[in-house]
C-alpha cells in the first residue's frame, strides 16, 4: 500500500477526518517508516464545509481516488444517506473492482452501502445508525455490536475512536505489528482493540479503583506462556469464575478467553517480526504449547500462516 485517498464531502466530521489524516497522512520517516502518498479528495476541488462551521480547501478531485491503494470515506450527514453522491459511489466501486482497500468511518458506511459494495457482506456503523442502515439496506448483514468489520478488503468501523482502531487494524496488515505499535505509541493510543470488542462497554471505568481488573490483565500478559484458566485468573482477582468472567467482559468488552487468545497472537506477531526463533519456541512463549496450535489460531485470526507472516514482516 503506497497511496491513500481520503474522501470528504459537504458536512464532514472534523474528528473522524482528522484521525484518518493522523493514521495515514503524517510523515513518520524520522521513525524509519516510509510515508504514504496521501491526498485529500472531494467530488470537486475547492472549499468543502465541515459540520462545525468551518471549511477546508481540497485541491484534489476524485481522479486520485480512482488509482489509490486505499480509499477512506469519512462520515457524511444524515440528510445525504438516501441520496449519496454518485461520483463518490463510483470511486468506491472502482476501488473494490481493482482490489484496493476501502475503509469507512462511522456513517461513511452509508456511502459504501449506497454504492452496492456491501451487498451480501457483513458491515458495521455507529450503533445509533445500525437499525437505519439495516432498514435501508436489508441485503447487508449489519453488526451493531463491534468496533469494526473487515470483509475481504473492505473495512467498516463504528463511530469516533473506533475509526482509529480500524485504521490501525489495516496498518498492522500492511506494515506489521511492530511498526504499527510504534505508530500507536506516537499517537499515545492503545495499539490493539480487537474488532469484535463491543461498541458499548457496560462500565468503561470501574467505580472503585481498587476493584479494577487492570492489574490482573497485566499479570496475564506477563504469564502468557503458562496455561491460564478462568478459575486460576479469577482466584487471583479474588472472585468466583462466573463473577470474574462477567466483570472482565463489562470492563474489556470481550471474554477473558478471547482477550487472552488475541494477546497471545499479538505476542507471536512481535516474535515473528523481531526474532529468528522457531515456531515451536514461539508457540511455547505465547502459551499455545505447540507449533500446530499456533498455526491454527494464527491462521484463524489473521488469515495467514506464521511462516508467511514472518516472510512479509520480519525485520
């Protein structure tokens, strides 16, 4: 992926637009990361008004989006959902046809839906708009309970910060986990929130700091190589297994088992990128036990084998 086009339309949301610029447009060559050819595009070059009373000057029309490796569609006003700009829709269809990446943030998914590229696919948008999308486009499998969804090379995300999670998810596939973690550190954000995490977490901050499960999660990360059962971890949290599982999902948005499996895969990615350890050793260090189990989980979560991943991203 070398070229990135971010498409803005009248009434765009500055925050979601900004996070796309931060993820793909910032020059990080001083960190050893080759910059993308990044351009902001609109159906017509010129002034484009935001939804907060200011405008930006866009120099590029959609001709660059017609050849870009990634086309990002930022949110659009509710009034335009039923009458999407056909010029933008055509740019989206063209990107999918040439096997480029397409990523929408929040209500930008309605542009993808109007273009027809989501028909028969699973997708998401902000949870407040999910029922509207389902009613307008019944042929789309709308999932309102996740941060982002990848179907082939199309990524749709929920609102606001979930768009940044989706951008980092894409960068991990293109640049690898280690480089993407460096980008996340520079942004001062968490490097990984799994797409299957709930959009709405019942209790995002524990009411009593002493009851936070963060120390237990940190301990789990330090002991990935060991066989960690819910019973064992619950005992460390001084809770019953059932209470611990319920509290963990409320605080982290996923089950303890799903969170632990994802952390093990992330650790495996780092080891594959930065060491020449064999698969059996990596499997042991990550808590998978054997190379066969590592391969099975790695392929299921990332859609590629550990060997192929190492060949692509090893330093």
